[in-house]
C-alpha cells in the first residue's frame, strides 16, 4: 500500500514539474518581449524634460532654502526644508534609475 502511494505521489510530482516547465518559458517570454510603443517616448521625455526640470527645481530650491533660513532656524525645521527644497529635486534628477519603471 505504501509503495503504491509513494509511486503515485512520484508520478504526480513528475507530471506537475513537467507541466510547469512547459508553461514557464511562455510566461517569461511574454513579460520581456511585450513591446509597449509608448515606453520609448516616456523615456525620452524623462531624459530630456523631467530630469533637467528636476535640476532647475533643485537650483531654485537651493535659493529658496537660503532665503528661508531666517525663518526655518528659529522653528528648527532646517533639515526638513533642506530635504524638501534641495535634496529631493536632486535625488529625482540624479539618483533615480533610468529608465524608470513607473512610466
């Protein structure tokens, strides 16, 4: 009885592995070869428009940060203002991966 059960379990295991191995290349192929016609356009917009605008926002944010120092020092919010006005725009432009998967 135990031998038959073990043999049946082995057959089910082999058949399921074989079935999954036939379908797996189709899943991966569909994911990576699926062409999105707008993906290249979004990448160009990101590279030529969004990232330079992020640099400009970082430069303008640096100026605003310097002007706002008399107001942020007494309130103790210099770190938060610096992160929001200087660090985040430059992170958007220089640290973010290209191409961005969010597009």
